C-alpha cells in the first residue's frame, strides 16, 4: 500500500464516520420529536407540539421514491430519455437523479448492459464496493 492509498483510505473512513454520526444524530432528533409529540398529545402539563426538525443538507446519496411496477420496455425508454440529462461520463446515481426515482437495481443494470451491448454506452471503469461503475456515452 502506498502513502497515497493509505491517505485516501483514511480520508474515506473519516468521511464514513462523519456521515454515520450525522445519520445517527438525525435519527435521534426524529425519535425525540416523535416522543415529544406523543407527550404533547396526552395533554400533560399543557405542552405544545415542537416545531419540525430541519435536516442539514448532505452531499451523500438521497433515496428517491420508487414507482410501482412498470411495463416491459418502459425503463429502457426512460433511461434513454434520461441519458440526455446526464454528463458524458456518469454512474447509476446520475441516471436515478435524471429519472427522478430509484428503479430496481437489477433492472437498471440490465438496461445499462443492454445499452452497452448495442453500443450506446461503454463501461469506462467497473465499480467495486462503494465505488460505482462509470459509463460513458458513445454518441451513437
């Protein structure tokens, strides 16, 4: 392992720790608000319902809602349309953001493989673990 690899791994672990702590703190705030709302609903001591908790903006992945089951070919057509909105090099998260929802993971990868087989996309780098696969548009 080189010094650069060590530093990158160390930085990644620090970022994961920070993100995990932020998620844990957010979950705690939501649990506390729910408890306070239950307490307020009992009418004890004239307490009022607390204001909603404002979550800080995060640069991490945001889970998008998923629609119901789609007809055959709908996802392929939707991804073809979404490709116009993604950069030249992109990953699955870019496609999901352009679609406005997170399709089933295996269905999305099957569509991306089909587009790769027909020459619309090429795989620039294969993903591994938390590193997503990067695709590139061919322009065809």
